[in-house]
C-alpha cells in the first residue's frame, strides 16, 4: 500500500486545495511537504508503493493518491470539491509543461515526488497519467522528450496502469 494515504491527512489536503490561496502559494506548501516527506522515507517506493522498473522509467500499477481521493470524496458528500477543476486549470496555466496531470492530486503527487528527488539527488519527470475512473490518459511533452517515447508509446505502456515517470540523476 502506498504511504501517501498514511502520510498526508485528507482534511489538511482538502483545506489546502479549498483555501483560496494562489496556485503559487499552494505549490510552495506542497513542495515543503515534499521535503518533509523526503526525510521520513528511505525510497520513493516507500512513498508510492509497488513500482514496475522499465529502464529509466517507473510505472505505477495503481494510483498512490486513490485512497486520498476516496477520503476527500467521502468527506464531501461523495463528490470532489469544486476547487479541484479550478486548481488544476490554474496550475496548468502557471506551469505550461505540466500537461501530465489530471487533477490536483496529480499535482500533489508530482510535486512531492520531485521535491523528494531533489533532496535525494534524483530527478523525476512525469511522462503520463491515466484516470482510474474515466480511463483518460494525459502525457507531458517534457517527460516524453526525456524518456524518448512517443505519445502513443507512452499511452500503450500505461493503458492498464496508473502513472509513468522518468528517473534521472
């Protein structure tokens, strides 16, 4: 089981995403959380759970944010907060190379992964993400370039998985 659900409090995350803070402020808080979590774990697998290694790529069979997403929905009458869409859209506008995200939990996940990597001399770049509810797959141009994959190759690699990212040093 991925430890995101153990290390990040659902109420804290929901309150942050609905706080009305700017995307820049939310991003800074999430980066700080990433460094904090980086000190609590020994490897990225400790944070994300099972990971499939394919050369410089890591593929997650299941989304480590799914338990948090469920918790947020349960605490909000079975719905995701309205802010989910607006936070995602604002983040994408402020971060043009962030196309590999579907919703704010992708932002949380990727920022924490990147900041964990920075504190451990590793580099992580998102390649693609698949929605477990709709099956929609999004890709990041920067991740595709670094991985050497085409968009179709990336989509094929995660068609029944959750997430794929590039690892460098």
